[in-house]
C-alpha cells in the first residue's frame, strides 16, 4: 500500500547544502544527465533525499539559469503573461528563458504586484504614492491603450463585479441603475 520511502530519513542531511555536495550533484548530472531522482543520491554519493537533489538542481545549479536582477523586458513579459495566464507560474517560466517558476512567483509577489497596486492607487487618486519603479513610469506614459488604460479597465471590472447595481457613463460619473419594476 503506497510508495516506499525514497530514502532513509535517519541517514540524510538536512539544511544548507555544502559546496562539496553541490559539486557532486553537478558532476553526476554532467556525466549521466537528469534521470531518476530517487536513485540519484545513492549513485552520486550524497546523503540527501532525491526530492532535495531535484529541487537543488532545478532551482540553483542548472547551467542555463540566469542570476541577478530581472530586466525591464522580463518585467514587461511577466506582466503580459500573467494577464493572459494568471498564476500559472510554470507556464510563465517556460516563456521567460533562464528563470524558474519559483523565482518568477517570488518576484511577482514581492515587486511587480506591489508596484502595480501602488500605480493603481496613484492613478485613481486614492493614495499619493511616490515611486521610481518602471511600472509607474509606464502607467504615466501618454501612450493610448497603455498600462494606464489597462488599469482603468481592470478597476471598472472590479467595480462592476462587486457592485452590479452601479454602471459607469464615463470614467468620472457613476450613477445608480434604476431597477426594472
């Protein structure tokens, strides 16, 4: 009944990886390629769980991973993909080369979403926010149909979904619908 444990919990290292362990994992994957993660720790001479080895490789040690800050192009791409796909981080990561789904999710939640919220409040005049982030610069740009227009559309959708009895005649006038009796 059920799957057998992937490793003996009593004989595994937990916590931070050492440089020696990282090097063993890198050397093993170079020689044998990615394969069965359950058997890899024993074959590579690591006292780690197979899941731990897989996550370490995918999120930190893969040679094609990018390191460092996200570029403005990556920010724009993530915003566009998120508007199309929602919180499907693995699908978004598949279209942003060199970045992992976890890295993109964390970046979205700590940077982009905060800047988008600040820009929404700034554009609506609810809270004066001063920010030098690229998103606010895009929001204030005079491009027709740009981010500013997109934010206004999103605000209208939220208002209509939460308050269906209200409708907008234009962007500044909100009137109450008369019930049909």
